[in-house]
């Protein structure tokens, strides 16, 4: 199992710190979902975890090693990232895109191997896009394209997978499909970290929930233990009733209305 | 423990099947359509070279012209081909290859098909310096050396002011555009103050031509290509990944900073050396990669195909310029501008809306 941690991590866009001195442990082999209001630093944190954004201070540790000191390719073999609204070069087919996931495992003298072929096929199957493999990406619907991108990250075959809002633009069926895929990745021992907007989906898929407000962790733990009307008010300024999901027992948030602003 | 997808135990595996459209050549994955394109372009280029050697004020059979290159034929053939036409064709080949290569690299880097040596101020810098050396009191440096100095100055200023390639290379483009305007104004100022004969002498450096090439500049360009072309081919893996957004490329393990600088230096080097040979030959760096991408199809970044297409375009432009209104000679740069503009428009209008090169 690969352990991902942050130690007094500070991340900033230009001069404005978004995350300031964050200590966070992401449980290995589990699904962690980061939630929080718009602009709380969810995506920034994910960029930091994937070393797309270099820390202004502190560090991200992968199995105790500072990510910033590791070669980019070495990190790419261990941490896969699906950023928000990624776009591909024109004309690529789904299989072309998924093949890019093998990039960190390839080199000038090892351009295509059995492991590559098998990982691509397995990823196409896992994301349910086998039948679309030879279709150009620009002929697909938003949901199909999103699953093709997820297949690329799956093909990268990394012990840690980071997904930034992988269910945005998906209908209910495809959302569940993606979240099931996320669960199956964790079942195979991968550490998965997601950013999600929908609280009920987050509660359903997460082993571990991290709630951010202004770059600070305000709650962390199992969804059933941390999600309550107080947290929802603190995150979104919304009064709500939290009830257990009749089928899964996970918390479901029923919003009542905007909370009265205090102070 | 490293979690992996289930895998069959590997017992002496048979050769792995290449992905659709590809073939395995030892450890190398070959894009078949790309390879066919390169071979086809080589054939076309060979024919254009033969015709360029054969056609002119003295017509020689193309086969005899090629023979003359290898030292067989009448003394007249040897003189016309070896002394007059071959140096020019050689210069055209090198300039075209450099422009095609440079354009392909810059467009891929900036993820913008408008990013070329013309739009990033390099050509204007070279022109301003070369014109200055013609117009002002005789300088110790010949115009080609001044053109190279100008291109290097423009590139260094652009790089310095934009602080490297910058995110998506946009900053580099915008700064280059601004600097190009400044250099263009300097050129116009110099020409406006010069008398008509001097301005006439400076003219080749404002449009681009293969008529005034000098041996040392061509040698230097060829040397640069010997390094630059293999470098660009080795950068192919990074180039393909650079077409994705930065976050995706980083996620795939591309060291963005180093990759950008390597691509940029190769591109700027090739363009700068070519400007020293032929002046600011327009449109080739813009149109050649566009045509190469069409021929190769999506997937690879057509580094070699762009270079070869650039050579074909440049030689054809020079051939037309030399022969269309003979004995009057039109600079190749005018031909590329006149033909290249509409050609590019046609390409853009007949291709589906594309945003990335």
C-alpha cells in the first residue's frame, strides 16, 4: 500500500496562499473524497498532491519521500492524475488516449510491451469503453469521453489515483458506473483521492471524507461520523436534515434552506 | 506492495501485437501512415530536387542533371549544375527543412498553429539587423552574420522578457509579437532614411530569397540541422505529450520545464540559422507543418514530415520564382507569400474546426 501524506503543506496561486500549513494523511488502499465549497482549495490540493503545483512550503510525502525531490517520471509511475476538464489533441481515438497512460512506463527503447497492451485492454474494459476503443474522442458524448479519460488514468497503473470531479457532466447511470469503478480500484489495493461536489455521492463512495474550508481541514473521517447538519452549515451555509440512505445507510443531506448569516 | 491490474504470468511471451495503425520494428513502435508519408515525401522531394537542378536558363535533362551532381556528364553540365544550381538547391533544402522543423516544434509547444518564427519576432529581428548592416556605414559583419545575430537577439530578448516558455507558451508568443513589431519598425525606419540604391540592396533581407546565399551560412545551417533534426526526433515522446494540458502532461511524467526549453531552443536555433541563409522566407514554417499533419493524420507529431514538406515548399517556391517570369527573377519569399497565403486559407477552411496543432 502506498501512503500519501502532506506535512505543513502550503500551496499558492501567484502570491495568494490557498492552502496554508496543511497536515493530512490519506489512508492507503481506501477512497478519500475531498469536499468543500467553491474556492476552498479542493482542486488546488489535488494539484499539489499530483505535484502539478509545486509547494510554496512544506511537502507532499509519498511513502515518506518528498514528491518534489523525485523524478517526474518516477512520480508518474506511482501517482496518476485526471485533472478537471482535460482536453486531448484533435483526432485521437479512445485507444490512442488510453495508450498515453502508459507513457511513464515507456522509453525510447521500450515503446510498446506486453504489459502496455494488457494494461490498455484492461483499462478499456474497466471503464466500459471497449466498444468505443477505435472511435475518435470528438465523436463521443461527454460521459463517454469522461470514461475514456478515466481509462487513461487506470492504464497508467499507479498505486495512487487522483481524480478531480470525475463525475461532472455525467448522468446518474454513468455517475454510478464511475463511482463503482473507483470502488473497484480501491478494492484492488489502490489509494484513490477524489474531489466531488455532490455530498450524497461523496458519502456513498468514500471510506474517508476530508472537508475543506478556506484551505483548512474542518472535518475528516468516515462519512457516517463526520457528516451532520453542523458540517453542512459550516461548508455551504445551508440548513439541512441529514438522514441515513435507506439502501446503503450512508448519510444523505436534505437541504432545507440557506442558514441565517451570523456575524 | 504495488497494486496492479490482474496479469497472466509471463512465460516467454510471444511478440506483442502493436496497436491499430502501428507496427513493431524491434523495440520501436512505428506509425504506419506516418512512415508512408515520410517515404512519399522523400520521393517527391527527390523529384523536385532533380527538376530544380534541370530547369533554368539552360535546360538539362533531369537524369543528366542528377548524374552531374555525382561528377558525370559534359563539362557544361558539370559547370551549370555543380557550380550554379547545386549550391542553391542545397541551400533551399537546408532552409526548407529548418523552417518546417522550427514551425512544427513551435506550434506543438504553444499548442497554437500560429506560433512560428514569423510571429514570434525572430524573422523581424534578423531582417532589422541585416538591413542595418546593408544600409549603414559598412560594418565588419556581413549581412548573414548580422541576420543570425538579429535572430539570436530577438530570441534571447523574447525568452528573457517572457521568462522562459511560460505556461502554454502564450507569453512567449505575445512577447515575440510585440518585439517583432518593434524590429519591423526599425527596419522601415532604416529603409526610409536610405537612398534608393541602398534600399534596393537591402531588399532581399526583407522578403527572403535563395539568390544571395553564402557558403559559410549554409554550412553552419547544415551543421545545426545535423544536431537539431535528431534532437527533435528524440524529443518526439515529449512533443506528443506536450499537446495535452500541462496538468495532464505532468501527470504522464513529462518534466515540463526541461521539455519546453529543449523544444524551444531546437526550434529557435533552426529558424535563426535559416534566416541567416535566406532571410525571412515567409509562410513555410506556418504551412508546412499544417500540410504534414494532414498527411500524417492524428497521433504522432510529424517532425520529419514537416521538415520534408518545408523543403519541398521552399524548393518549389524558388523554382517558380526563378522560371515563371524568366529572365526576371522573383524572390522565393514573395512566391511563398503569394502561394502560401491562399493555400493556408484553403487548408484552414477545409479542415474541421481544430484548436490544437
